[in-house]
């Protein structure tokens, strides 16, 4: 899959079907944390008009071909497109706000017409032999069986694909290695197989631009099922993670990760999915149950001084998920650090994260909170919790410890909140406000985590 095609697939996955243009001018709203719609299709010669429903954002082309400058509320910006192309854009103020304009036929988005293929073991005795000298965009098919890790993909666009009837028939076993599979080249792909037995992470994606993991089972790989570091443009779909002591899926240290999790399942992990100092995640149509925490979006002090080491978590969109019963206190975490890799008994935990949207999820049966916002280590700013159904939380369905500012709750079906009447006090339709100090929220989280 080419870079352009992968980027387009990610955006399409984030928002569903693209919006076809039916007029010479197509309108896009600029809202806090997102463009609506996020992707539009226009004809050559048409114009896109962006209107700032919420001020303080920009519309900035990734290739620097246009830039709105900072938009105030109700201000508009227009751009006319004169040739076939696929153009992405972003907000220069808020990492993670991304959009796309597909003009005409979108330009050259097709992968190579003929991709070379290699098969293990019928043609090549081992995975390493098949990978050696493979051209970019080669497909390596693995026939049913168990293969020893670690496997390193260093060829751009290479696909490692299980050729069994189900993903359980092809297994990569990490054995005593830290990793079972490493994706170290841009646009590498892993699909239709099982990854198990690694000491640290089943799949490690490090320093790449574009990757895909689809229909992969990750089981009992030490700390992580999938660990994504300093990478962007990922698409993880239809994959399952169980039995990991830090997170089933974790993305960290990328200012604009632009990574989609679509239809994944995580259970029996310390955290189902974690974004750590990571911006621009999309989590949709997925199931998180039976973990210590369902989804955690966290800012933490890490171990470097580069921008992607220290930038706070921000700008992620969590919608249309089922998040239930993430209250397992039996999973033994690694030694807790300032990363706060701990069980919280919460469905969604935003700790020091900003500009995140959590909407349209079903969240139920948690030992502490359904959705909780805390500032343990960094101030959370402008998170929007709206339109969720949150029930059967032991302490409260919705909570904010009052640290940070301008977080809001609106239109959620929920019971008790901390503070009481949080959806009235912090209604998303009201002017932004600072929070009411609620130290009991932090105390509850830390007590549950036994810190």
C-alpha cells in the first residue's frame, strides 16, 4: 500500500464513507478537536470553505500549499482546487486535528499493479530467507505452522501475511526474544496471524511513516501486544490483544501519530489501549472489557528532551466503542513510574491529556469511574465528553478532579458524577471554565491502583 493510499485509508476509516461534493463550494466546519467532515471529495475547480464554529484553529496544508492563519470564531477560509490530487491538512495549534480533500480522481493512489510474492516454507525455508533481498511491496505468505521470532521487516511496503484458513493457524513465537515481530520500514504490513511469547512486546513499530496491522491475535507477550513508538500513519483493525502487563495496544512519543484503531478487541490486559504522549489517535468500533483500565490517554515525563518525547497527549477521538467491566485488579503491573502504568478500574481515563473527544460510546460496569479526567502530573485541557451512555460505575459515571481547565460534559446518559451535577456545571454549551477541586477523584484512582 502506497503512502498516499494508506493515509487516505486512515482518514476514511476514521470518519466512515467520504462526503461526495454536489456543489461548486463544499463546506467544512472547524470545531474544537476536529474538522467536520474530516474528508471531502470535490471536482477539479471546486472550492472548499472552512468555517470556524470554534475559534483558535488553523487550516494548514501538509505540503504548505495553503494556510488559513489563526481563525477566530465565525471566520471563514476558502481554497479552490485546480488539479487532481489528495491533499491533507492540519491545525498548527492542536496536534491531531487532521483532514483531507480528494480532488477529482485523487491523483496516483494505486499500489503497484503486480506485487511480487514469496511463500514460506514451500519456496523459502524460513521467514528470514524470504525477507532477504525482497523488493519493496513484496507479499510474504506464511503457510500454516509456528515460526520462531524475532522477525524484522526492513523492506518498505512489505506485507507478512498468514496463509492459513484462520489467524490461529500461523503463529510467530517470540520465545526468549524481547520482540516477536518488528516493523522498522515505512508502510510495512502484518495480517492474518498470531503473535505470542515475546518477553516485552509482540509487535514493535518504531520510527516509521505508515503501517498496517490487520486480523492479528496478540497473546501473552510480556508487557505489550502492539507497541508503536515515534511512528505515524498507522491502521490497526480487527485485531485482538489479551494477557499483557502494560497494554494490549500502546502508542507513544509521536506529536501527530494519526493512527486508527478500528474494530479491535482488548481484554485481560493492564490497560486495553493506551496513548502516551501521543496525538491524533482515532479509536472506533472496538471492544474493551476485563482490563485493569479500558482506554488511557496520558501525559507523562519520559526519558528524552526531543519534541516527541515531551509533547503532551492530545487530540484523540474515541467514539462508537463498547467499554465494559475494566476493573481487573489481579493483573500484576510493572513497577509503577511517572508513566502511571496502573490499573484504575475506569472505562476511559484521561490523565493530563488535552483536546480529546470521547463520544457515542457504551461504557458500563467499572469499579471506579466510567470516564474520569485527572491532572496527575500535567493539566488536562479542553477534553469533550459527550453523548455517551455511562452506567453502573461503583464510584461515579463521570468525574473530573478539577485540575486543568475547559473540560466539558454534555448529553451523556449517566448517573452520579463528581462533582455532583457535572453535566450542568461543565456543560459543553456553556463558556469554558476552570474546574472545582475534587482531590477525592485522584485519591480514588491512586487507592485503586494501590499507589
